[in-house]
């Protein structure tokens, strides 16, 4: 039996309109400075990162900066700009929960659906991943629509301190 893939070995993924680039330690550290920057990324060329990116996910950047080996997922790159983030929460084994978010100016363009489809497809190719899960706030109809379009089914309800009542989702191999 082989070991599960570490999150730090994430590949660059491509969709019709997005390039999903693995979040690197360098990107995290630069974003923590609070200043916009541009990086010339392999396979992508110059990518602009502004102070609005990655939105709510910024809260995890301080802990990611402490661990040079881990990955927080992928940067969603659209039209040469960091548009959002998507990634697994935890180890790539069994049931893998994903989370995602886009900058508001990139909402309602189908980009989240493309990213969820690509990441889910990649995760489900891994030997030890049996299903991909997600949670959405009950009133977050846009995320529910993204997951439905990406082939997820609602499996129940839950609750979190941060988001309140939740809808639970999954997609299996």
C-alpha cells in the first residue's frame, strides 16, 4: 500500500478559463506584507496579487507562513490576476473536505464551478481519496449552486460557530 499524496505536491491544474497554481510559501509570505505584488510563475507568466486577495482565506496565512512544507491549496488565476483560492482541508486520504472562495469582482462568472470541478476530479484520481466533501452556509445559495453543478449531492445538515447552520455535500469516486 502506498502513502497518500502530501498536500505540498499539488500540481498546476488548468480549466478553460482558470489556471490553478499551487499556493507556495513565497506567495503566502509576500501577501502577508499587505502590499500588492506581481510574480512570474512557471507555466503562467506574470500574475498580479492585490491586497483584496485571498479574502476570508487570509486568516490562515499566518499559520501557513510558519510551515514551509505545507500547501493551502491553489491560487485561482484568471486573466493574469489572483481571483480566488481553493484547496483541501487536511490530509488527502479517505474523505477530503474542500473549501473555496473568490474575490467579489469574480463572482457569478462560473469560475468557482470550474475550479471545484478540476480540483475534485484531481482529488478523486488519488488512490486513497474515496470522496470529496464540502460545507456551505444554509443561506449561501451561490455556493450550493456551484457544488450542484460540480456533481455534488447534499448529504445532510450541520452547524459551525463561524457559519451557523450548514448544508453538507459530497461527491464520490
